[in-house]
């Protein structure tokens, strides 16, 4: 079968990695497309962005898809790596990270919080497949309550970072993030507009983007690998902020927009150092 | 040149700055805290960046990130922090990112004794991360002045080999005050034997060639070279691949770029009276200074004792152990680590003995007594729980 590349893929992505090796029916490609579409609509070029990823489905499937420079970090540490990189890169270069939910909200949460604290200019897209799917399907820190996974065979019963009043986006807001949003993969053009705003924020932005995993999550929770079932299951439980229903798990839209309200990390550090160098004090 | 009465930490800071280091991220830990403090004061004066990290894992990852962005970067810690470097060191080894890491040894395991010298990370410096399939370079100075020299050298080697290079010091060396000379010009640096190497940028598209060649510039992001690096086994271009043959080639590079170019650093050692010695005392770091005194005294008393002080400890310099003699390893561990390598490297049927202590240096009289006994073919004294056996 011949793969027909679209203008988006031929402009921004490497032919070698597209189509990806993701499972059939995986929703990650929808998130990926939302991000690349946003980049395109902002008129950015491959040289404008350094693209980082991490471990797991989201990290591995998006690594080296970007035609420009990129890296795949160790599990959960991309936010610390990106802070070092942020100091070294010129401020006009953007850093975009496509990571997974286990990476960002589990092993990497400490580093994520500190990246938010110092408002390091980066856009973190958390591609949430509702658990650890590349290792076969164990529950994660944003897996919906009650969900059956390989490591929660009786249903997920622990409180997690999607529990009432414990939303991970609240934690990140408290830590100083200047742009926070949530969209499910099926949000399409609305999500593109949000990601554009996230990228334009000179500071720490994070967009949490749950997407369907038919292979592992759906097989266990819904008893079906039919993509339509998991897509509908997610969509049914998502609603725009302010229009949540009783069974809404994912309230979508922009949660917090304080774009460009606080001096960004690179600028803060380099301006301070310049002053110390000139005057010998702060 | 300027002279100071200062600590090893001061010497390391000045050495790093001379070598072009403009990024340091660290986490407070005794006895490496003063180094982070000195960096926080000195780096901004030179236009460099000091960042305090949320933990050592982040500190080292931030350094790798900064290095990937084109900075010469360094971090420093002690044993309990060094184990948290395992993650980023593995990544930097695999991605072939230059970096300098200093470990100021204290007494372990775990937190142990914080304010005393130890050498229990001798093997950890060789195997600082999981997975194997790599070589490491480690230099172990025994004075503040040599700390400066070895940090400069570590930066030089890290650029040429494009890998993290480690310096193993200990609490006495980093915290102790000594007479230190700091060069002020490039000529003075050359005079003192300091070598430097500028950061270059790999232009690709072959970012990970399967070769043992030196001087392939590292991947630097942000130059639009299409440079990519990851934690997975790379193809020549840097793509991730699950293939045994590709991994074998990658491992070949990581191992043999070091093994086949040891001449760049294996001259870092010091020998004294070894040519006619019946007993060769092997040591590195702070105990080697007591060994030096003891060996000189022993010679004055007519004992045929020599000293072999290692500075380049990894890869282990097997070739220095070609003389048939008795060997005595003096080190700051009770379990005996250096002695195992000595035993492995010496000519067949050589006698190898072990004199360990930890948290404190051996004394000259203790050493002299041991030399005398070994030369008379008597066993080393056993005082209660102090055993020679390892």
C-alpha cells in the first residue's frame, strides 16, 4: 500500500517515522496531528522547535518524527533536561515535549512541578492513554476511577490525580504554570487553537490530552478492541469546562491562562546574571 | 598566576571555569556543597549559570540538557547523590554527551559518615549506570592543585571522547585548605600542562557512526542539523532501533572509543622508587599522600619499597603492573576494591596484600610497620576486627 503524505507530514515530519509503529486504531496520531497542525497554523518552521519526548507509547512513537532537532530523554526526566536545554538555547527556539501520562504525572511529576515553578518556556503535551500501555496496560495516575487494567483487575480504587479536588492541573497551577489546558484527542480544531495558545506562551505550558488505546486499555476495560467503542467511551465522558455532566471525567478547554504574565526562566536567569556581572549584585 | 590558600572545592571551581564550564547544576550534599556554593558565586561573574536542582537526578539531567544545548557543563556530588546520577549518566553515555562529574567520596554505605573521606565508589565510578556495554573514564587527584588540573583535563577528554568524564576525589581533598596556584592566561595554562578543547557541533547526518574514532563532535540541539539523540539503541542517524546487530555496533563504539585511545590519558600516574622495589604500594587519592611519606621514610631506612599512585583509575591501567614484586593496596575501604583490580592486573603468582581503612587516613607508622612485615614475609597484623582478608 502506498502511503500518501499530506503537506503537513511532508513539511514537518520524517518519512522514515510516518506512518508510525503505533498499534492499529491508536489515538496518538490524532494528538500528534493536532500539535503539528497548531505549529503549521502559527507559521513555525522545523528550525524553530526542538522536540523532546520520553519513554512509553507517547514518547517512543513521537521520537524523531520531527524533521528538526530532537531528543528522547530518560523516563520522567525530560522536564529537567529541557530546563538545562532552555538555559542553553536562544530564547526564540521553542521546546516542545510530547510525553505520556506515566512520564509526566508519575515518575516525572517532581521535575514537572519544578519546570512549572521556574516558568521554563516549554510546551508539554501529555498524551494520556489512561495508564501504562506500552508495558501491557497497568493503571496510571490519571486512570479513571473504577477502570479495570492489568494491575487493577478489580477496578482502579486508589485516589489519583483525577480524583475530585485533586486534579493534576490544580497542582501545576499552584506550582506556577502559566498555561494549562485539557482536551481529548477527538476535540480536533478546538484543541488546535488551544495548543497554539500554549506554544505562544513564553513560559511553562501544559496541555493534557487523553487519547484512546484500543489495544490494551479498551481490551481490558471495555472487553473490546473495536476502536469505535473506546473513542465513544472517552468522548461520552468528556465535556467542555462549565458544561460538565454527572459522569464527566475530562472537563476540556483552557483551565488556566496566565500567558506571558511572569518572566520566563531563560530570560530571568540570563538577565539576572548580566546584572550580577555588571554591578556585582542583584 | 595567582596563589591562594583555599580548598579543593575552590580549585575545582577555578579549573572548571578555565576549561570553559559555564553551567553547573547541583544539589547540596556534604562534602560537595561548598563546590556548589563556589559555583553559585563564581559562575555569574563569568557569565555562567548556576542552578540548584530539586534532586541529584535532576541536577545531572539539567547538565546533560545544557550540554546538548552547547554549554560545557559540570555537576558534583558525594556518594548518596552519585547513585541518583545513574539515570542521567547512562543517558549521557548512550547519547555521547560531554559532561564532567565530580564525586567527593565520603564514608558509606548510604549516608554513612558525612564529613570524612572514603573511596567506596571506586567500582561505582566504573559501573555508574545499568546495562553495561560501555567504558568510563575516571581521574582521581590527590590534592587541591591536582583537582584543578584533573577537572580541566576531564573537560578536555569529555569533548574529545564526547562522553561524561568523572573525577573521583574525597572529603579531605575537596574540603581541605591547601596552597593553590591559578593560571591567569592561556600561556600560563599551557605552562601548567592544562589542555582545553572547544565545543564543536556534529553536522550529521551520521550522528552515531559505528567507529572507535575520536573527535567526532557531539550532537548539539538547536543548530537545525537534524540532530537526534535518545535513550534507545541508535542507528547511525540516531533513530531508535530494536536490533541486536545495531546495538552491538553501538556498544563497540562506546567501549572501544575509550579502550583504543587510552594513550590520551593513561600517562596520569606517578611512580616512585618502583624500579628496584621488592614491595610496590598502590594507592590513589588522599591516602596516597601518606603512602608517599611512608615510602620515602622506608627508603631512608633501607627498605626496598616503591609507590605507584594511580590518577587515571578507569579504565584500570593494567600495564603499570608488569613488575614482579609484592604489591600492597592501600585504600579507604574496609571491603577492598582497589585491591581486587591490583590482584587481577599483577603478573601471575605475585603476592597482593590489602591495607584498608575508612573515614580516616592510615598513619605513617602503621604503613612502615606493614612494609617491614611484608618484606620479612610476615603476615600483616590483625588487630581484632581489622583484617587483611577481603
